């Protein structure tokens, strides 16, 4: 793209200069191969001064032929996003070109568009060479490089990646935040935001400088974003868009936590306090199911009647990295709750209608969001709290029921592998999806029934207001 040539768009016809503008192939049947207009001068310097208005007029004719709704006077100004989308289409056409002739024709159209984007020169240097507006020149070069497949924006394939991702909406939001962080860093660090320019060295720099870019986020949260970039790059690698995953193994150093800083199970006394307090009936049922199944809050809240099977088994929806629904035997102490909540309902009715799903399809909140907030308020009301200086979250939360269940199962002598099956932890060397009977289900039932709720203490919190 000879943007500095003083003969750009010009040719000598006889002893006078004229403007020559190539017509895109798709319009040649209507306009011919080239549009030409004499400038009436034999001076190259004068021709360069006069040519730009003529070029604009001829390109307006081409634009009008391409889109008749545009008047000849309408400038074909385009946003950067529109320009890049057009470049992407050219890149796809070049990739699918059947032969060199077809590719040359596409390249000719790319050159024409790039020259149009560069616009007319804004000045000339001491030697008479034309100087173009830096922003327009940069846009023209970016367009040309993208259209020719020489540079690929880091987020070019991101929407397609998100569309192919089978993850929760919250994880998709993390993907978008991670990409924004990377683009913001590229802009701040002066690194061109292309797949070809983000190398392992830049990945290391990004991780080193990320805490300064988002000093309000913890290393744990920032590592989550680095992890999502790694997933995206793996997807690109599998599609041969990049040579390797430059984010593999990249992590920010996380501060070591002492034992007294880690989130923990409830103590037996805390469980007694929670179950003896003035909880609403639905909250009491929710806590008891959590304590005697080890299930996560969202899995419990999303239970339907059909998920509480007549053979005494819960069917919990997949959580985290679980490949499919997980079965968990129903503890004998939960049978009354389950029977009461199933009574008179259809198979697809909710077990916990008190906490319906979010109404907005665009919401990133899980169904259990309100239940979690209500439990937190109740927990604090009865005095079950454990906060440490410097930690945003307390050390106990609803997940502490799950930790309590696992602790009690271990203390009851249940095998670690069986506990893993019940609560949905990964079990090395073996794969378990939905199991329906046989020794494995019986082992899981023994594990669940080995956990007992602590006996209430007389006269505890029944009077709490």
C-alpha cells in the first residue's frame, strides 16, 4: 500500500495528468474497470494538489453504485468497528480464495479500501513527500493487515468462543471481564492487541502488571481471569488460530493463608444454634437438607419434585465441573421434609417455590442468590459469625454446611472415596455420573446415614426475636 507515493491515483495521459480510481470487481459490470478524470495540468505538483477532490467525487460514485440509498454527496465515513468488520470479511474471502488470480483481485480491492481510509494528505515534508493524518493512516494500515491475515485482533474469535462455551452465565461474564482487562492492559502498555503480538513474554508482563491495573481485586479473582484467558487460548490453539496457549501455567502469587484465615465448617454448636433459632420454615428445611446431604445451596434450591425420587434419592443438577446430574441418598431425617414439600405437586414443580428463578434472562445471578442473602442475614441474627481483619468474607457461610457434612462423614469412619461420590468431588482414576443401584449406591447411603445432626441443647435460641 504505497500511501506516500506522489503518483497515487495519478497517471499521465498524453502530456496531462488524470486521476484513475480502480472499481471493485463486483461493480465493474456497471461502472467499468476504472473511473478516470482529467486534471487539465501537466504539473505533477499541481496534480497532487487538485486530485483529492476528484478522488472523493469518483469514490462517491462508486459508493452510490454499491449502495443507491447513499447520495453522491454523502461521505462514506466509517467507524473503526465497521472498518474492522469489513477487514474480517476480506480476510475470510482471501482464506477461501481458490487460486492466485482470485486472491490478487481481492488484494486489489483491499488496496483500494485502504487508500480510501488513509484519505488525502494533510501536509508535505521538505522533500515534497505527502504526510497523512496519523490516525487515518493507522486505521488504513490496521485494515490492510487484518484483511490480508497478517494480524488478528485478540477478541476477533471471542464471541464465537463464548457461543460454544457450555458454562454458567457468571463464567461467561468472567470471560468478558478477562478480555476487557487484557485489552485495557494492551492499551496502557502500548502492546498491539493482536494474537500475533501477544507472546509468552507479554503474557508474563500482563500477569506481573495486572495487580496494578486492578488493585481492588484479590489475586484469587485475578487468577480466575487469567484462567479464562487460558481456556480461550486453548480453544484458539485447537482451531489452529495460535501456535500454543501462552497462558498455560501462568498464575499470580496468592498470599499464604494460615489455618485461622481459611473458610471452615460450622462447629456442632453453631449448627445447633442455627437449627434452634427462629428461622422461617423454608430456611429451616433448607439448612437441614444442606447439613444432611453436603449439597451446594444452588443445587438444593433448584430441586424439583421429580428430583426427589420415590426410591429415596436426590438428583442434584451438575455443579462446578461435574459432568452430569449427581445422585445422593436421602437421609432418613429428611424424609418428612421431602414428603411434605412434594405433596400435591406435579413432577416439574419446585421443591422450594419460595426462591423462584431470576426473571431477567440476562441476569448473571444464580437462583440461590436471594436464599443466600436471607441465610446470611439469619446467621448473623443468631450470632453465628467469624470475621477476621483484612478478609472481605467471613470464615463461615452456607457452604460451611457442606464442609460440616464432609467432616462428620470422615469422623464417622467413611472412606474418602465414598464421601467424594456423595458430595460430587472428583475421584481419581474412576468416573461416576448418575449411578442407580448396586453396591455403590448402598455405600453412598451408608455414608449419608452415618452423619447425624447434633442433639439440640435445652433452652437455646427459641426466644431469639
